[in-house]
């Protein structure tokens, strides 16, 4: 439990360090990230805006060049004079056509955006040319009606082709002579959007509500119209004086993806800083809690019963004060324990001496000896056996007032007691002994097995409903420890607690006395354990071999 608390304190200390350091680091990192992201996004926005402006400027220039050539043709004196001529004067018309043809061809050749130029007049000129046509061919077209109603240049799209046209009229008196129409090249117009190939853009050209042209960059993909796209940039405006509207839309991902890709360096730096900070926190927290951990370890030793633990000093003033206070308290506890132990031992010795003095061993031995001789004279061998075993039992139990002696004395005592019980029970149970001979010279407390054997008889074999009782006394050595075991095949304790160890607070008076005596003499690691299982009950006394030498 203490170790968990220590870890919890260390964990909380590390969490405190992490919080204190992470807040400024993450705040600074977040600010850098946001600033970098905003900078990169603004840069992309500026690039997109400049690219759109460049495209609009190029398209305005394209439209101006297309209109400029058309204005030149509509105002050309040679062409106007030709259209004023009488269509029935064939020779003069053919002569004039030789001057008009070069004018029209020259405009087509000099303007890269023109594919073809046509002039429409309501006069039925009888000439074979693709340049001069009769307006009856187009009188039903809506664009022709628009041209007749406006004095400015008119733009339109038809069957995938782009056209511009204008009236040819005299200044004074104002009179419409015809219209001039130019079909525009598609390729130069489309090539003007190649600057957007690296940008996910959709460009639309609309005439009113109708889309007459669309451009999708390779970055955006041709199926963009079939999926939902979030636009990060949108711009729409009229295209020169064409009456058309052109719009630019750039995918949102163009700004976020490029911004995130360009931010890998600050993110890598932040991660590296956080890793370094965590490593430093780990070292620093371990250093700060080193003395505290040592203090807790010593306290745990004290809790385990080692009152000889030495509380280490610390360079940290607060921890050092705590260590000195605990050391002082530990010394006082040790002193009190020694006083209590001394008084308890003195009390027990006084009680034992009083008991022994009351028994008057010499008087007891003389009387038992007299009873023995009388029994022999009368031929009462059973009485003689009982008095002999009683004399042996009390001689070893009283032991001239000594509470500690060789193990052989305790073995003699318990055999005498067992023989007395066998006589009293008329041999109704079996007594077994398994004692390692090399242990008989070890010094042990005497009169510690008798309460266990008595407990085994009274609460064990005496309660057997069927079968013969069995008591086994076993004394062995294992890994530096001596074990004194008393086993009985009674089932009473097993029926009460099952396969388990009997709690110390449930011990009887005799077994508690044995347990306390052993712990008073040898410490808390030694003592008595009672456990039950299906085979019966076993009481085990555990002693340290290093405490049992002569």
C-alpha cells in the first residue's frame, strides 16, 4: 500500500511537471502552428488572387484585341464604300472586291484569335466569295437581331464556337450597311488557363445563366462536378465588355493540405521538445523523490517489524526534518518496546516461579515415587506406569525453573504427556514421532508442544465420530528454519473454516500463549500457525535456526 502511495506521489509530481511545462510549450506551439498555418494560407490566398488577376488581365487583353480588330473592320472606309455600291454594277463591284478581300484576310492573318471573318449585307451581291454574304441567310438568327439593335460589339456562343459581331454603319447620315462577324479560335482562349494546371481550380464562363465554357485543372480532376467540393477561394466578375461572367473557384484542400505539409518542421520541433521535456521530467522527478523514496523504504521495514532500521538523512531541509523526527520517534518506540518486553518477561518469570514454588517439586517427586513403589508391591503395573510418566512429565515441565533448554528435554516432556493421554484414552489413538536427531541439541523454549497436543486431542480426535484418531509430532529443518508440527486427523476445524488458516484472534488461551512467547523471544517472523484441510489439522511452530544455537 505504501509503495502504491509512493508511486502515486511520484506520478502526481510528474503530472504536475508535465502540466506546468506543457501549458507554455503547447501554447507557444499552438501559436506557432496557427501563425505558420495562417501565413501559409495567406500566401496561398495571395498566390491564388494574383493568379486570378493575371488570368483576368490576360482575358481582358484577349477580349480587347478581338474587339479592336472588329472595330477596325466595322469602321474601314474601303469596306463601307464597297457596301454602299449598287449591286447591279457588276464590273465596279468586282473591282472594289479586290480591295476589300485583302483587308478582311489581313485582319484574320494578323489577329491570332480570329478563325474566320464574314460580312453580311442585305444587298444581293452577285459575287462568289466566302467573305461577303447575304443577310437573308442569317435573318432568323437571334444574334443577328441583337446586332441590328445595338451599336456596340456583341458576343455570343453557338454550337461550341465563340463569335463577336458589330454593325457596319455610316456616321452621317446614320445608316446600317451590314454586319461583320468574326468566329474566334477556341485553342488560344483555352490555353490561357494553362497557368492553373498546378492549382485545383474550376473556371466557368457564363452567358446569363447558361454555362458556355468550363475548365477543370488536372489537380482538381474532371469529375469535380460530380462530387461535393468545398471551395476555399471564389471570385466572379464580368469579362471585359463581352456581357459574359467568368468565375474562379479553388478547392479548400489546396490551402489546408499545403499548409499542413509545410508545417511538418515546427511540429517535429515541438514533438522533439516534448520528448526532451518528458525525459528531463523523468530524471528530475526521480532525483527529487530519491530521498523521500529511501525514507518510505525504511518506514516499510519498520512496519514489517524491523525496529533497527536507520532513517537516512537528506539534503532537502523539509525531508531531513521529517527523517530526524521519525528516527527520534523510532528510538522512543524501541525503548518503549524494550521496557514492555522486559516487564512482560519479568512478569511471566514471576508467575512461573510462583507456580513452581506452589508445586514444590521435591515433595511431588517423593510422593510419586512412593506411589510407584506401592503399585509395584501390589502388582499394579498400570498405576506404576502412570506415576512414572507423570514424574517424567513434571520433571521436564518444571525443569528446575528454566524456560529454555535443549530440544531433547521438550521431546521427553511431550512423549511423557502423550503416554499419559494414551493411558487415559485406553490406546484409542495412535501417536507418531518424526524427529530429526541432529536437532535434539538445539536450544528451544520448553513446554510449547504440550498445548498443541492437548488442543489436538480435545478438539481433534476426541470429536471423531468414526475411525481411529492419529496424532503425529514432526520436527524438521528446512532452509535455515526449524518447524515443530503437531498433526491430528480430526475434522472439527475443517468443518468450521474449510481449507484455510485459522486467524490468530481465534486461537485458544494455550495456543495464544505459545504464539506470544515465541514472538516475544524471537520476533514477529516466528510464531505459531494453525491450518486445516480435508486430512485434518496441523499446528506449526516456526523458529529461526540462528536463534537456537547453544
